[in-house]
C-alpha cells in the first residue's frame, strides 16, 4: 500500500512530465558516497541515515542486474586500499576506495572475433530480479559492493514512499563496457558492419531487460531511466550519423516498450548532446537528464529552443554548489526554475552530488526549491517574463 505522501509525489511527477504545473517542482538527486558520508557527519546523523527520506525527495531509481554474464566478481587483487575484479561484462576494473570512480584496466573481448562469439545470458533469467548477487552497474562505481540486494526487494522497500523508476542501458552504454571505448571508436571505422551486427544483438538484449524487469516489478514501476552516454563536454563522442543509423533505433524500441506500459522515460546522457537533441524529442523522451552545466548545457536556453516538446531533469551546477556563495547559488537556482513554468522540469544536479558539496549548501538548495518552487513560482528579481504561461500558450 502506497502512502498518501507517495501518491502526492507520484501525481507531482506525472503532472510535471505531462508539462502541467503540479503543486510544486519535483526535486531529487543521485548522490556520491563521499557526499553522503560528509552529509551524515556534518549533520550529526546515523551512519545509515537515508537522504531520500530525510528530505522527502520525489523519486528514486532501482536498476536490475544488467551484466551480460550473471556471475560473482572474480577478485584478482584486494587489500585495504583497493580491489581489482573481473565482472560479468568480462571487464577488469580497479577500484581505489579513496577515489570516486573505478578504472577500466582490461576488456577480455578485445578482438572482433571475440565480439562476434560473445554470448549473453538470458535477460529474463530470474537471478537478475529476484536474487542478490554481484553486478557491475550496481556494485562498481562511486562505491564498491558485493552481493547487491535483489532488484525486487529494493523496489518493494521504497515503493510505499517514493515513485520508483527502473533502469536499463542502451546499446552504446553496454558496448563500451564490453569492448572498451577505444575499440568502440576504432572498430566503427575498421569494422562497421561487424559492429553494427553486435549492436543489433545488444538492442535485443536490452529490450529483454526492460520487458523482464517490468514484469518482475509487478506493477511497482512508475517510469524508466535509460542510461546512455554518447557525448563529452564539447560534443558527440562519435558521428551523429552513426548514432542515428545504429543506436537510435534501439533507443526508440526501449522508449516505445516503456510507453506501451504507461511508463514515462527519463534519458540520462552525460555531455553536450546538442547535435542530437532534436532526435530525443522525435523518439518521445519524456525528460532529458542530467544536462551538464560544465558541458555547456543550460536548461533556460533549452526551454527557449524547444519549448515544451521535451521535459528536463537536472542542470544545477554542482561546482557552484561546492564553491559558490549563497547569493550565487540563489541566483542560479531561481533563474533555472524559470524552466519549470508550465511544468516539464524536475530539479536535480547536473549529474550527481559529490563530496566537495557541504551538507549546509545542499540543504540550502533544497529549501530554496521548496520555498520558491511552489506554483505559481515566486522567482523574485530572477523571474523571466518570457517564460510566463501566456507566452507558452
């Protein structure tokens, strides 16, 4: 049974993604472990304090086991400072515990022949959804975790209190984790036909993951996040022509499947994706995340360009949160809230909240959004009249 508060959050998210003004602008985020450790220490909270519950945030994500091969990590080296493992992507990762993200050391699938021979475990395998276990997406990132709790248990644990979005990687996000980014770029030029065939197989695998997790969740999912980085700070990682020809159809299939179940889609893609932003609108993406400010993305400019043809999720500069003054932070928050006029904007950071952001600054931001993000928005001297409802009618 969902709480009354959860139903209010769900209505807030749904109306926002339909480009309607709800009671207020939704707010949530993704948090690095280093930030959570600092946040708990600075606020004097227990070691297991849950930031989503503490601030009563508006949505959460749960990813199933997406490893191509379902198996425990193979530990190649481990001491008090770091661990090196081989995962179900058949990739070797080195995780230094005092650093934010792991390093990719090697990829077993390092030839075209090995790629063509690569086989995927069944996306419908119940171990992905109903059993605890090791998996790369959930286990090796900002932190390091073995034996991650089962997907269905994680969904059930938060379903009563939060709208829950599932998660799936699109083909490029899977591809580089299997063969490495260098080979992705190289083989696009040297072996385009072979790579295209493997991408088709990835599309089928990912579509199976979406269908299976929707069924496994038993009606408890409220949306889906598609994870798919295809850009860096200055532009696309590779040709938009190649992306449109080989990756875009698979993304469309994922979105269409989610929409057929009434699930809105938030697409998470880092970097500057301006060259293909129109494509995401064409595909029916409900909201784009994270809109990295450091990559030149600006939600106010995007709303001017695209109106309410697509929703936005993110774009708040965490570097400003870490090093800016309170007045600078206030100006940025209230200015970007202009993009929430008429709905279609979920307030979040421009990726995730790192450890150099203080607990006090994050709490200041949450309070600003809760105070000024109530409809009708009260943005004071930072109100931009051209974003008024009359201009959007």
